[in-house]
């Protein structure tokens, strides 16, 4: 059976999946895995993705919500630049092994990525999505996936209990690009990232290379 026909057929089948239900009702299996991998391959069409983000963090125990906004750069093989502009300017450069925080005053602080499991898992997940390599997630998460039209949802629950005590679940929503990420932590607090104004290129700009420590 031609691959194109297979993807079209599977897409038609999953049109019946209602987004009113939870993505966690649909475990990844042999039938929907090709659709997931096709979705990832579309996201990986470019080496560098830039755009705007809005982060909404809800602390349930004090019923407070905190909102920040800024721009992001996701670079395959390099990491993520998280440039917060509101309410307080700061820049995070997240790679597979470290997190560097930069202030407008030029002060830098570096953390080992293993010291911040939430950002590590967020970074690794986003990079796996944009690199087109869902296999990087298979060993780390129990995976759930649903599709309606060209809209898809991906649910991730960490397999390791230690990680699950920090991050309960990660839910991603997208179409031809990633539109949002919802993270529920071990305290049931929620952090939602909404992405917009996507732009693409095949290489980093000079200042971005400098941020990643590349020549």
C-alpha cells in the first residue's frame, strides 16, 4: 500500500476522534504511530523555528496565575533560547546539559540541566518534536495521541516515578506547527505555553550562535 494512501486513510479514520475527550484515552499504538511520526516530520522541515510565546502558570494552592511573554528560538541540535520580555526581561538558553540565565545587566548564571528536571524535560521534549524524532520520547514516556482533521494532540506521562513526581504530564497541541504545551507538575500546578507568529530558517543568526556558544 503506498505510504501517501496509508497516511490519508489513517487521517480519515482519526477524523472521528473527538477532542472533547482526553488525549489520554488514546494510547499510542501500531495504527496511530505512523500519523504521529508524519506529524513530527512536518515539524522538522526547518532547522530553526522562531516565534512568540505566552506562558501562563497557575499555582493551585494559592489560586494565583502568573503570565509572561516573549520570543523563542528552537534550533535542532542546539537547544532553545527563551527570551522573556514581560513582565521582567531575562533570557534562558537551554541545552541538553545546561541552562544559562542572562539578565539585561549582563549577569549570567549557569545551572546543570539535571538540577532543573522541569526545564530539562520541557527542553528535551520540544527538541524531540522539532527534530522529527519521536523515538527520543518512546523510552521516557507513556505516549498518547489523537487527531481531528489536521489538528493533533500528544500526551506524555513520564515512565519514571521520580520524574513523574516533578512532572505529572505534558500535553502538546499542534497542526503543521506546535501551537501549545501544557505541563502539569507533581503539585498539580499548570504551566501553559502558547506559541504564535512562527518563522523558519535553516541557520542561526550571529547573536543566536553566540548564545549557544557556537562559532
